[in-house]
């Protein structure tokens, strides 16, 4: 299969970094998702192939559904690692803060390569490969492998396929490009079992997750225009379902998917006085820009922020701003 990949010059920077350094610390954002884990583990396999030693660290335990990823058992908590690292690569992480406690393992003056696709990325690396055209950081890692001229084995391909799958919502979101599908097809050729992966990471739900869907849908609200809809998840709802914070992931798609809705929002009580707000939009509203105004970030169609205050106060503030933005003519009123 001929692959005509769009390789911006930073791919060479990244490939050179992979070749030049050893004893690397590999980091991703806290509460890692499929793309964060797929990209860092895919890169770990590539670096091992280059004969490098890697250390994988994250603030949070790896979610059960991602433990099948080859080398996922190598992750350590920052407390379990001694010393600081002079050579570091961060994946799928828009800014240094999102590295959490693990960020403290980066030595002063370290060589830090920042590999990401978030439009809000602040270029915190000493070298940066921020490819805004990439649907997933896994897509970027695939292209680094291509730049390095490395053949992918099935384990590496499985990691990269997982992130491509999750960050495109199962190849459904607007970031699903020709290049994404060409890369996915190439990964299948390496022996990836697509049904096994999608069943583990996207289809299978735990009982608490289903109970939380039921409870969350009970809170569904919509504004007068019908263009904004939301759900609310309280601590009490999560506890009585016997679930955890990750179980809430993806619920924001229910309000977003309602016919006529442009912006779907979920408000989750993260802790007393702290609310995690997730935004999804369909066609025109840049929710990444809205999230940024509230101290968060993300993409034009998917973004989030964490705000201080009780759920009702946060909801009022956020809805007022989203109403304003959604009512602007360029936000496609009547479209
Ligand atoms: Mn990503």
C-alpha cells in the first residue's frame, strides 16, 4: 500500500530526537485515555526497537479496559521512580500542568520533546511536534515511525490503532480523514484485531456505567433555542451507581447527539466545589475557545475545563457564555 503522508518538518525533529537520546522518560496527561496510552506505548515499542531504555510514568493507574495494551504493565507511579530525567518525551498533552505530579521527574534544563495534536498546545517542549491536522497523537507516532523508516510489529500497531479508534470516536468524528483511514488500514495489515479492540475499549460497558447513563439522562436539559443541551452528574450519582469518574466519560455525547443541538455539555461534580465541564459541538461552535476562556482547553469540537463553584453556579455561568457564542451569526444560526 503506498502511503502518501503529510510530513511537516517537525517530524524530522522528532525522529532525530528519538535517535539522539537514551534513558528516556515517557509521559502523558493524567487520567490517560486511549490516545494518550496508545501513543506513548506505541512510541515505547519504537524506542525499544532503536535500542533505547524507556521509563513509563503516570499519576493515575491504567484503566482496566486499556490493560491489554502491550507494555501497559510497565507504567509506574511518580512516587515509584527515583531521580530526575534529562531526556523526556510527552505525548497527547497540551501543557505541562496536565503532566501532574509526574512533571516533577523532568530535570531542570532537560531535553523535552512535546508530541501532540491539541490546538491549545502551548509548545512547552524544548522541541515540539504539534501536528494540528492529526486526529490522534497515535497518528503522529505512526508518522514518526515512517520518518524513522521503522517497520511496525503487531504490538506497536495495536497500540496505535487503539488511539486512532478512540480519538475519532470509532472513525465517526469530523477528524476522520483519508490519512486516518489509510493508516488504520496499514495497521490492520500488521495483524491488528480490530473487533477485539473496539469491543474492549468502546463497546463493553460495566454495570455502574449503564446505571450512570440512566441517572444522567434523568437530568437532561435543553435551552429554548434547542441548540444547546446538557446533563449533570453529581458525586452522589456516581457513588450510588458504584462507579468512578471514568465511568462518566462519553456521556456528553447524549446531549450533543440530540437533533438540532449544536453544543452538548456535561457538568460533573469532580469534588465539592469543583466542576468538570465537557463540551462537544457538531458543526460550527468552537468549544475549544470557550473552554480556554474558562481555563481549560481542547479541540474545536471537543473540549473541557474544570471550574470552581457548585454545580448550579458553574452551569449558569457556562450556559450564559455558550448561549452568547451559539447565537452569533457565524455560529450558524438557522444553519
Ligand atoms: Mn489525543
